[in-house]
């Protein structure tokens, strides 16, 4: 399996603290050592960093942990390979251009019969079930919409399709185009929204603590989504299987499903 | 204007030395301070690093200079903006998936009436003439070929289209899909192939020298393409306006045109 990390914020915010916690699980405190990746949105543009090597040993991951890149939307992934060999083209997140926007996708789970999903113009570069499912979702979007739908419409459209994928196996999802963060839970996904009054947080996977009061302004709203809580002294919201949540500008925007 | 850097090699080779020379021109020894980017192929996958800030001041560029990432195909670009504001989505290189491959493009020059080029399914994310021209070339390819053509066929197909773009302005190009490096010269582009017996090289833009004999094996063949020579003690091949050259596995594969 793998682990996911996502962020939505109302002001450009760095993710060094959360990423520092996640990356320990990439071969240190967790077994997800088969590559990692992270995508930061800056307006319509993205920066991405990735490595097929374990996150805990990665020189590039060390840069991402210490160098504060400010962004309103971030998606990251650490991989424990089950379908597709360990190589750069099989590391998440995957990004494709649709309607002149960068769409970014990361998946935790597996979809054994993924090749039954019919593709269109977007085809996978690697050999994972995940990238195949991403290309299928893009095809579904392209054949239905002529332009980028608003986030609520998108959520309503994607929720039944994510249910369809969940019925094929395990499908925990993070998706963004730099204007929203969409999270869908098949088995494991949790989130936390931080806002004033900000407090202290302690990572679960490293002896690192932060006082967010010293790093933020009173109007900042930042939501972090992760497979498992990254801190051990805060209350995270555990998503239910089948639940989809939309975050915009750091805020919980809409939720549905779950059983 | 901007500057280009490309590499084709028969064994995975790092580009730290050449990139160290190029990046000085990103606000140091040259005026190309409006962003930079680099794409490394590893098999079908890519790593990319980019920044809208000047290369000489970039923390990420410092990593790329000192951390040896081994690759057989690399494309890099430093930008001096003329069309499109300075932002992440306007930094080169641009990469898109076609036929399940990453296609990477970087351009030096300008195409004043670029919006006369009709696009298809691939549309720009940013606002540069360059990305528009890239999307147009991809559309030309998609409507002509059902699968990725061999490099020679591709070269024959793209040469007249590059001539068409050159007639619209200035169009120096580097293009790769990880199996070839294609260079097209409109005004300025030079290349050098290094092979045994390897010698010493001295950067033009920094007090840095290297003895390639200590960094290579006797069978290594590495070609570097750049807007202006990066070293001051080697002989570079100056391309002619209208000339297109194809490099495969570090070797000059085919050339045509030029006047």
C-alpha cells in the first residue's frame, strides 16, 4: 500500500513540517520505501519533486523538508509498490493537462482488474493501476465537460465514479487542479483544519514539534489530509469508507457519502 | 531571449558541470533571470526542477548543480521573458504525454503571431508563444501518426514545420521523448560530442574545470547542445540557421538543412 498527503490553504503555506513526518514512513518508521513524490501549485504552474528511491534516503526529499516552498495546494505520496515495478514513471503524483490546467492525482490502494477501464486520449506512461485509473477519470471528464467544471459539480460527477473504482478494490484518492483539493476515502484517510488560535503540534514519526502560532497570521486556514494522522497531540477527522470531501482555500467545502 | 541546454548520452551521465555553467547566465554572467527549468529522463519517467526566480539565486538550482542525477537525456532552459509574465507556468521546459511517452520541449526565440497556429486537444497552461508552438507541434504529430514514430521519421516530419515556425520569428528548439534529442537552429545553437580520449574542460562562466577522463569510462559518448558554448577550451560545432540535428545515444545521428 502507500500513504497520501494533501494540503489546501487560503494563503501560500509551506508543508515542511507535515512532509517531514510523512517521509519518515518512506523506509524509516513505515515500509513505503518504493519511491515518493510531491507536487506544489503556484497559480496555474506546478513544481514537482520525485524519486524512485526511499524517501528517508533521498537527497531531493531532504531539500523538500528544509526548503519552505509556499503553496495553497499540495499533493504528496510515498509508495509501497504492489502493481508496477519500482521506477520513476510509476511514482505518484501523476499530473496531466486538461482544459489548460494541471490536474494532479495520487492514489493509495489497488485495483486488480484496472485494465477493464476503457481509456481515451490520455494513456498511461507507466504500468500502475493508479495511473490507468487517473487516465480513465480524465477521459470521463473530457467526454462530459467542455471546460473545467466548478468544484461542486466536479465532486458530484466524480463521487459515483470513485464508488465504481472502490468496488474494484481499494481506492483512496487525492485530486487537485490548484483550485480545490478533493479527497475520497475507500479505507483510510483523515484530515485536520488548523486556524486561529493556533497551537503546538508534535510529529508522530519524528522528534519534531512546531508552534503554528509563530508561523502563521490570524486569518490563515490550512487543512492537511493524510492516510494516518501525522501528529499525536491533535484531533484528526477520520473519513468513512465511501466518503468524499472537497476543500477550497483551506476550508471544508462540501462532503458526501460514507457508510 | 533565453538559453537552451540539452544532453544525449549512451550511458546515464550527470550534467552538473554544464548546468553549473548555464545557470550562471541566469542573472549572473547573463541576463536570463526570469526563471529556469530542467528535465531529466530516467527510462520513460522524468524528474523536473523549475523556479520562476533567477537561477543564480535558486536553492533548487543549487541542488541540481551539486547533486549528480544520472540520465541519458536532459533538456534545460533559462528564461529572459519576452512573451508571457514571469511565473511558474511560463517556465520551460514543457512536458506532455503523447502515445504513453513524456515529450519535453524548450524554445529560445519569439513567435509574434503565434496565435495563428491552430491547436487541438493539447492547450497551453501558461501564456507563452513557446508553449503554444509546442501544443501546435503535438497536434501536428497526433493528427499524422497513430504511434510514436522512429526518430528519423520524426525528424523528417518536424523539419519543415520548424522552418514554418522560423519564418514567423525566431525558433531555436530542443525536443526529446527520452529516446532521442532533436535540435533545430533558427539563430543560435552549438553542440559538442565528448568521447575517449577524454580531456579537460574549463567553464566560460565560472572558475570551474573538470577532467572528464576521471569521470567517464572509455566507451562513454556524451553530446551537449547549448545556445552558446559553455566551455572555453574545446571546439563546439556551430549550427546553421535552418539546420536540424538528431542525436541518439550521444551520437550525431542525422542532420539536414542549414543555409
